[in-house]
């Protein structure tokens, strides 16, 4: 195994939709490190691990003894230390995800013992409203933030805007809808971009997040008017959505947070 030992085990695999899963992993014989909600870690499997059925063959065969590693945002709460949860989409031609999708409970995997990243709520001042915007599995770090911090976030408005192609790709929908019912200042806004493919008419918002953001509907949809003075915006997932939102928000007075400079846009690009 070229000096690398699998150090963790899959405890649960939940199929959300075709090519979309929630994976829970437990450390084997060691303690999961403390982490901040919003951070990510790295998963790895050897090239000899089988690829899931119906995925594309690799252009050139992977080195069987080399660990293929990729970053994944943690979706579980940072107060949970029994397992760590991930929300993962299948890239059919990819190197690692076809192997991750072939896993089943009990299978071994490599999990980095380091949790890293600046995409956390650390630099949001108290009492600022927060809008968490994601496409697809970009929702993962927000699930960790909400599962960890929502009980303390009652002094401001918090909204999640989650874009996906179809309603069945809206992972965690039931949990987020329940949070909305139970928490007075929390809003959950799912948007689908291909409503014409729904087998049952979709009654919610449709189209792309950046178009909705610019429409008068946004205030009604999330229950407050987002302004740069009072609102921090988080962006995660597809780089095209992030670029479009950065342009829109920049024109409205928001500024990007960087390691050196404070700002009220926080972003994490998945590729
Ligand atoms: C900080 C960070 C956190 C991440 N967290 C997550 C996460 O929580 N869930 C998750 O599914 N992925 C996440 N990713 C992406 C992940 O690291 C891999 O890139 C992805 O799983 C594809 O790996 P692969 O080896 O199968 O594909 P590769 O062979 O590496 O092919 C990469 C290509 O796959 C496509 N791609 C990558 N990620 C996605 C995605 N999420 N949705 C659609 N297409 C994609 C892009 O076209 C990219 O160029 C994260 C990436 C970063 C940098």
C-alpha cells in the first residue's frame, strides 16, 4: 500500500438520488480531531479499489498502489465525534468518486486526520444576517454550520438558498424544511433549474440563484432584505454560480473576504 494504511471505515451510505450520496465514516482506532463547522478534510482510496457500475472507464489505468485523494467538506456537526459525514456527487469520469460510490458499510477507507479551511463562521460579526448559497453538494459545509450553530443563531436572520437541477437532487431537504418550521428566523429556499423534467409539478422557485437574487422575490422568499451593511453571504459549489454571484454582489456593495482583508462574501470553490 505504498506506506499508506486505510485508517477509517464506512459506517453508512445513503443514496440521495442517482449519483448523489451521503457517506458516514468513522475513524478506526484513533480519535477524530476537533474541527470548525465549514472545514474540509481529505478522503482517499487506492487505485486498485473497484469503480462503481455504470461509471466511465478511466483513460489510463490508475496506479493500483497509489492513494487517490480528494478534498471533501464535512457535513456533520462539529459537536458530533462518533462519525464524520460527507455529501458527495458522482463524477462518472472522475478518479475518486466512482470508487467512493462502490463502497458499502464496513469497507475501509483513508481519512486525513487534518481538518482544514477558512470557510467558517469565525469572521462573521455577531448579529449579522447570513445567507448561505450553494449549488449541489456545495450544501455540505452549511449542513455542518447549521447543525452546529443554529441554536445560537437566533439574533439574526439566516437563510439557505440551494440550487439543483431537480427536486430529487435537493439533499437534506426534509432536515432543512424542519429547521425552517422550528426556528423562527431561519429560511430555506430550494430552487430547481429544470422544472420541466419534474414528474410532479414543482411549485417552488425555478431558474438560477443569481437571477432570483436580482428579482424582487428574494426578500419575500428569505423573509428579509439582504443588504451589504447587515448581511454576510457565503457561496459554495459550482464555480460558475460563484463567479456570477461575485459579480452581482460586487455591484451591490458586498466585498470578498480574503485571508488578509475582512469582507462580507465568503467563498469555497469545489473545482
Ligand atoms: C475544499 C473542497 C471541498 C470539496 N467538498 C466537496 C464535497 O463536499 N462534495 C463533493 O461532491 N465534492 C467536493 N469537492 C470536490 C472533490 O474534491 C472532487 O474534486 C470531486 O469529488 C471529483 O473527484 P474525482 O476524483 O471523482 O474527479 P476528478 O478526476 O478529480 O475530476 C475533477 C472534475 O470533476 C468535476 N467536479 C468536481 N467536483 C464536483 C462536484 N462537487 N460536482 C460536480 N462536478 C464536480 C469538475 O469538472 C472537475 O474538474 C471539494 C473540493 C474542494 C477543493
